[in-house]
């Protein structure tokens, strides 16, 4: 990534789980001339045959002139007409390469996001504004100091990884950690062993990983020295109360502030703030420098009061914003600027509290309208996740003849509670009634073993929505799923649910 930036080449990083077809689609869209890969990658003790995937993809990509292969494991890669051994190519080059002078708005990288209709979008980020914004947010949101060791454990192929594994920490002179594993390999203490060994000062991870670790005994955390930690961070989705308090009380021993950060390059976070300013659990809270959020109502009207919920827009540009969709600027305009002219549509909903703090409630298409009651799916999930038997949940809207929509909950139970789902589901109904209201209780509960997630930890609710509505013949782009086999598991569970319950 840094070498590309130095010579003025545009990089586009993809994670190791992509199929050859999905990889080819991205290479074709970006018209890439070179692919850099490894013979294999290692993920949670398993080897992923990257070179084989690249070989299959490149057959459909006539623009590719070179495939550079690094030797990650002892398995020898199959060489071919375009293949160059990366180590050999590097050994022939001088140690110093002068940087290429570039304009501030020249392209730095493309980052592909999955689309619901198949073709991914190549989001464009440019040189100067992106670097400025990632360095500033890293410095002020995470209280960066000399000698810090910054541990962002996300995938480098996603925007948080680009910004807070590579560009932000390195620009600020911090030591950055590249994490190649899973939270539970070789055991559930993997993160905290790393904190002790590397003396990590800031730990930045996703709520989905925290909820995964919640089911294990606290001894997996407590056995390691975490005294080097000064700040904890959450990224990727709204964090629920149970995960927040476990992160704060168990991992941080109640001593480390948690910054619940929102959006591409952090736009809303609890820090920076005045000295001693409180942090409210599960709230992103405060706009960063130059960020001007506004909430919009159902008719596109700005909501100026506090204690309101609405669609979250940004009313002025900021240095780290995306500039376009590569090769399709009109799609960029239609997606982000047409919903409310003059404002940038984030696609998320938010609640602004009485004192003006922001809480992200989830994607706008995850808002469920039950008999004129608007509910954020994250609000229901937060209530369900408080049950001690629940590992994690995902809630979607399901069509209803009278109410318009009702909540449909996909529930993952902790292993020790999986023997008695009916009793637990009744307790969950009572919990939602108590926490929110009776109309918020999901009409349907489907117990599943896993939820479909991207490698960055985001739950792909559109897949769950299509499974619930029996539209499994058109699932859209599933290439960014961490494990696509989870979809088949959920489809089979749903078939059994329908058989037991009768036609929905």
C-alpha cells in the first residue's frame, strides 16, 4: 500500500476470502495492471490458497500484466506466464525510491463495497485530504502519543484497516499492529496475550468480536497483563450495552475510556472532548472537527430539536470523504446526494439526545415500521443481547398484512443455553416488552448457529431479509462474507422453522 502511494499507483486491497469470480469483477472494474498476492494466507490455523484464486481470476482479466507472488508459507506456488516472485523482483531494485509528486485530488486508492444488486462499488479516496483526516482522527480520537503501540485488529482490506492500521498510525509515528488470526485462535485469550506481549496502548476492534468473546470465562482476559492499555475503541456497527460494559469493566478494568466510533474515516466519536467530559455507553456522541451532522424526518425536513430520531446526513464536505465511485460518478451522485440535495446521505439513522449527543441506530433500511411505530433494528437487538443466554442477534423487518412490518429476529444462543430455546425465546419476548414496548416484540424468532458477516464483522442483514422472505434465488453479492457457507445453514434452519410453524 505504501509503495503504491510512493510511486503514484492506485491500490485496491481485497480480503483473502473473495472468490475468484468476485476478485475478477473488481480487477475488471478497476482495469488493474498488476496483482500482488501470496502463495497462501493463514487464517485461524487454516491455509487459504490465494494464488489458486488469483490464477482463476486473472484468466478473465486481460488488463493484468504481472502477478507478484510472495512466499508466505512453505508451499510452492505454481508459476505461470505472468507470475513474478516478489522477493526476487524486490532484490533487483534500489533501496531508495524517490516519491512521485501528486496533486492533492489525485487518486490514492479504490475500496470496493458489496452491493445488494451484484456489482460492487469502487469507492474513490484521494491523496491529501484522506491522509490529513486519518492522521488527525487517529491523533485526537485515540489520544495518540509518542511511543504508542496501536492495535487495530480489523482486516486491512476494509476502510477502518486502511485508515487505522496503515495510514493514520504510521503518519503519526506510532507503531502499528497487523493482526493475522481470529479472536479465538489458538484460544479465546488471543487478543489479550497480544496486548501483554506487545504492550499495546490502544485496542480497536468490532462489537461482533467482543460478543463472540463474551461467552468465554473472564479468566481468558484476566490472565494477561493489560496495564499498557490507555484507550479502547469500537468500530463497524453500533455496540450493544452488554458488549460495551464487558469491554469497559473486564478488558479495561474500568480504567480505559471507550471510543465508539462512527463512519468511514471517523466522523462522530466521544473524543476529543473537554477534560473530564463523560462518555455515555453505546453512544458515538460528538461530531469530529468540521463534521456538521443533521437529522432528517420522513418527508426530508431537517429535525432541529433534540430527543429526535431521523436519517443522518452531513451538510458540508470534510477532508476524508469519498470522492466518487470509480467509473460511475453518476451512481455516486444518485446514491449519496440525491436523497436530499445539498447534503451527503450516510445511509444510517441516528438519535440525538436531549443534550445533543448522537447515537447511531443502524442502517436506514433496518428501520422497522410497526403499525406507525418506527423501530431501529439495533434498538431491539440491544434489548435481546442483554439476555444472558444470547450471544448475538440480528433483527430485520418482515412484511405483515395489518401492521405493515413486524420484527423478525435471528438469534445465536450461547452453547450452554442451546438445550431449551422455547423457554429462552419466551424470556426474550418479555425482555423486549420491558425494555422497549410490546409492539417491538419480534413476531418471529429463528435460532441459528451463526450470522452472515463480512470479514470486518458487519452483519449482512439484506441476506437475512431475503431468507426470511424466501428470495434465496437472488441473494446479491455474497463475496464479502467471511464464510459463505453460513447462508446455507440459515436457509435450512428457516425451512425447518416454516415446517414447524406452518406457512408464515
